[in-house]
C-alpha cells in the first residue's frame, strides 16, 4: 500500500491543493537557486528562468516519469568561478561558462550511453564513495572560504554585518531543529526573510546601510533577463583557456554525476518508484546534462538535480509530476516578475553569509555522509591515503600551473583521488 498522497502520475484533487503544493516545492528549491547565482555573480533572474526551462526539458526527456527539479548546481560553483576568473568581468566570460555547460552535456551524454549499454559498475569503479564523498567535502570546505567576504559591509568587515549573518544562521538552525511541517522544509527561505527583515530595520533606523532602498523600483512588473546566448563573443574569447575550462567542468561533472545518482536513489524511495529503471538512469542523466547546457545558454550555471525537492516529496508525500511541471512554470514566472527580482537583488551579502554558513556546512556534511553510507574502511591504508591527499590538495591552495593552465582546488583533488584509486592496492594497517 502506498504512503503517498499523490503518486507520480496523479494530479492533485483540487486547484487549491495544486497551487499550495506548487508554492511549497518552488520555495524549497528557490533559496539554493538564488544563493548559488549570488555566489557566482551571475544573473539571479536568469537562474530562475533557466531552472524552470531546464526542468521542463528534463521532464520531456524522462517522459514525465521522474518528479525532479533541476537548478543551479553547487558542485560546479568552483568551475564557474574559475571560468569567470580567467577574465575580469562576468560579461566577458559567459562564453567560458557556456562551453563548460556544453562539456558537461557531452560527458553526461557519453555516460548515459555507457550506462544504457553496460550498466553502472564502471562508474562505481572509477568514482567510488571515497572519491565522490571526499570531493563533495572539499567543495563544501572550499565554498566556506567565501563566507567572510559575504559578511562585509561596504567592502570592509563589520560588526553589524557579522551580527546579521549570525542571526540569519541562528534562525535557519532553529527552524531545522524545532520546525514542523512547512517550517521544517523551508528553513533557508525563512532565515533569508528574517535576515532581510533585520537588515531593513537596521537600515531604516540608521544603524548601517545594509539595504539599498533607493535602488528598489517595483514599477516594472515584467523584466525578462538579458540572456547569455544573445551576447556570446567568440572573437574576443581567449581560446587558450579552453583546455582548462574543459578539465575544470569535466572533473566537477563527475562529482555532480555521483550526486545525481544519489538524488535519484533518494527520489526513488520518496516517490515509491525505481527511477533508475523507470524512466532509467540513462534518461535522467541525459536530461540533467541537456539542462546544464541550457542553463548556461540562458545565463546561469550548469544544473543538477535538487535534493531539496526530494526532501519535500518525502515530507509532503506528494510525488506528482504535475506539481513538478507547475513548479518549473512558477520558477520561470518568478524569474520575469520584476518586483520579486528587485527584492532578491536587494538582499544584503551579510544575509547570504548567514545562509552560507549552514548551506556550505551541509554540502560538506553530504560528503561525509556519502563516505559513511559507502561503508569506507579507514583501516585500509588506500582509503586513508585517498582521503588525506584529496582534502589537502583541495583546500590548501596548492596548484599546478603552466601558462594559462591551472590545476588546483577541487579539480586537483579529484584528479589525485582517481589516480590513487587506480594505482594503489588495498592495504590494511599493521
């Protein structure tokens, strides 16, 4: 007997229910979508539109059999920032990000073909839990290094900024720990709103100019984002950086791929359908890859499946793809709704600092959980060597450089991990 209120292929019974579930699922994925766009410095509205369109494409590829929203990928943040860092402004680097999205689509397409033909054993051998878990841990630790910058006010460290950040973090933690129902499923959104409210009060009473009130303009109802594909400049792009871009996005795509598999396993349990068989992992991966490329063309980051959406399925007992469809449509509508965009873009960085404290910690925790769920034996010297060297290479700042080529951070950690996994033999400690 099913525990679901609405299984995958069933519509909500009333329009009111449908709307309420759509709102719940939309806001479940919205915070991370906004946060990752803010980290990368890309257009937030474009990110929401990209998430909606990519999800619709994903649903079409999976023949409306997989209830999942795909949106801005946290796993690819380092690669996106790396592509942007090859020049001084986001506007001149969007082509690099688009090429990165194309790289991910090709890799996911190849993986999809291989999985359909040979199964998943080869992928597990190449990227076992010790590598995927360590990679995700390094991603979380790397991203955490940006938090002090977010806490600044006017480019300098501020007591007020730190206070707002800690307040925002506290609200999120309290919602996660004590919240029930929708409060428990939307801790980041609630924390973000609470932090914004405090920032607005402090601005109005003259304590600190946290919110740029003068810049708020709610007169423009419809505001379509300036899509990236309209401004790609092939002539001025530094093509010598292409190998580095391919390497960066190629490696993080492998980590994102393992995250995708984990999400589909979790979604299978929540939706009471084996999604790895129906519609099939090869189709969900292909949908994710195509969605990533579409996302970068629109002006966002490569996309990935969202565990936040899966968690909301588990809590709400609603797995209906009809709700997934309307959630995708609502993300598009919010992306072009001017007043909402004004509100989002006016959020102080210190609020995002508070959100990031929890979000980045949870990314690192996801890596630890991957290792634990993989039953990794740390009495095996091979596993110790892989974990220790990946962590050190990932967070130390060490880099291998030659001209425009740079191998460092997450990419370096993953390369080292894969090589060690292939060449080292199992060895128990004496």
